[in-house]
């Protein structure tokens, strides 16, 4: 192993201790030399007692220690500056690589959608046989998967930011047709530090209520409550709720790892998890769905 590789494997704390030990040893050597060789005699020739000689040697050793520690600080400052430069260069390179990967993904996704759309058009004039119906269902699944990869790619692509919670909910609601279902919101005057896709979280929450709430669905409500030092955002409806069998598969650890209700809830959990926000389903089957979003105290603030 080369000297450079050995230095890289040593921790910064270990190297600092090495420098301090080296300075201390050199200070002792200087002290011994100053005392026994009377190196201070030229400067303090008027002092003849051994105590004065001892004191002068001690003063030289202390001065040497101070200079040594200044050397350590200067050396470590240069090292940290070099490391910071390397980190910035690495980050710049990673951003460039990520930009290329995202561009490649977008081009590939666009081409795949074009091919799938053309295939669907070709099937429009075919007979509606069971085989053709299965092919069309497969095409629709492929489209959903492509849409999922786009939205999953966007999670974490931009740094988190402070966002007005009420504004995010209202922007999500605007994109949905609620029909005769009433909507209530009581989460004013609070900001959350979250991924820029926070709006999508509430879009999927409301959309899932509309899709799975059933015929008894008449109201969707989003409100806030304070639990200890955390903020809890509650999203609930009065629909059919979620059966006990489905509750365990709502938020899979990996996409496609098990049966689940759809990729919307998976994206919700991933988006919230960027800043440590968690989500749980606490509703009672038959009485409506109820999702609780727990926001740690460091990622929300009241306006």
C-alpha cells in the first residue's frame, strides 16, 4: 500500500493527534536543549540563577508549542480547503451525470410512449377478440408504468423547500373533479419543509378517495392537529374505507415487491420521506379511509 493510500484511510482526527504528539515531542526536545545547552544565555545573560535559566527555557518551549499549534491549524485549514474543493468538483460532476441520465430517461420514455400509442392506434381497427382486449390492457399497464417512472424520477431531483401547506392542497384540488363530494380544509398558517412534489401527495390522496371511496363517499376532509411536538395532517373521507387485508400492503418497501393499491401511495411515501415525514392509515373499515401524515418539529413552522 502506498503512502498516499495510507493517508487517505486515516481519519482526520487521527492525523490531528499525530500532529499534536509531534509538536509536543519537539517542544520537549527544545526545552531540554534550551535548558542544558543554555541557549537563552545570549538573550538573558544578566540572569544567573538556575531558576531564571529554567524559566527562560520554559518560556521558549511554550512559544514553540504556540507556533506548533498555529502550524497545525494552518495545515488542517489547507487540508479542509482542499477537501471542500474536491467535494464541490465531485458534486458538479455528479450533477452533470444526473442531468445526462435524466435526459436519456426522458428521451427513452418519450420514444416508448410513442411506440405504445402507435400500437394502440393499430389495434383500433382490429376485431374485439379476447386476445386484442388483453393486449390493450397490457398497453394501458405499460403506460401507467411509464408514468410511474417519470414521477418517481422527479422525487428528490430538486432540493426540499418551505411550502405553504394550504396552497399545496388547493393546487392539488384544482386538478380534480370532485362532483357532488364536498371538500373541507383546515390547515392554514403553516409551512412544511418538503420535496417540491408535495402538491402531488395531496393530489393522490384526494384522487384515491374519489377512486376507492365507493358510492357512499360524500365528504373529504383535510385538517391539522398538534401531537406532542409534531404536526399531524389528517386526510380522511366517509367512504367504504380500506379492508384489513389491504392495510398491510398500502405502502410497500419496494415498488412491485408485493400486492398494493397502486403506485400513488408508494409515491406519496417516497415523496414525504425525503425530509423524514411519515404516513400511516388509521381508518376503520366500513367507516372511511383516514391517513395521518406525521411531520417532525424541525420540518414545519407556523406563519
